[in-house]
C-alpha cells in the first residue's frame, strides 16, 4: 500500500510539472517566434527558408504570367512535405529537394536546389 501511495504522489507531481513545462515552452515559442525542428522534413524546410531564395527562368516566367505566385512558393517552403526518395541529398555542393504540397486545389511539386549560401527554386511540376 505504501508503494501505491508514493506512486500516486509521484504521478501527481509529474503531471503538474509537465503542465507547467508545456505552458512555459508554448509561451516562450510564441513570444520569440522560436521553432523546434527535430524531424528531417522540418529541418530541411527551415534550412531552405533561412537562405536567400532566387528563381529560375522557368519560375520567373510563371510568376510573370500569373500562373504562380511567390506566396505559393513560400507556402510550399513552409507547409510542404519533402520527398526524400526523389531528392538528391548525397551531393557535395548543392542538394536537390522535391517539396510536395497542395496549392489552389492542385498537387504541386517544387524542385529546389539548396546550396550552402543560397537556394534556387528551379521548377514547379503539377501532379
């Protein structure tokens, strides 16, 4: 009986501690804009967003003809899913990533070349 009583106190203290920890971490992340990226998809997208982004001629022409918007590209870079099977992650210099997402009801794939100092959006494919 003594063990169950101690276990109960331990569980109560642990749950109160978890609630306080979740409250403080949520408040800290909302105030400072910090983002905790532990999974490969989140880390890859955050790395691409942290660099200056330039567009290829193909994407520039799509932007000029209003077939695509820069907000669509930013949406893919924020909420997209990286297809690591199709991506070339073993390259020495620039790595190529295929980022999938849904834009305006269509499934789109953005091909991005991620270099150490910059990122280049090369191509948008509709699937």
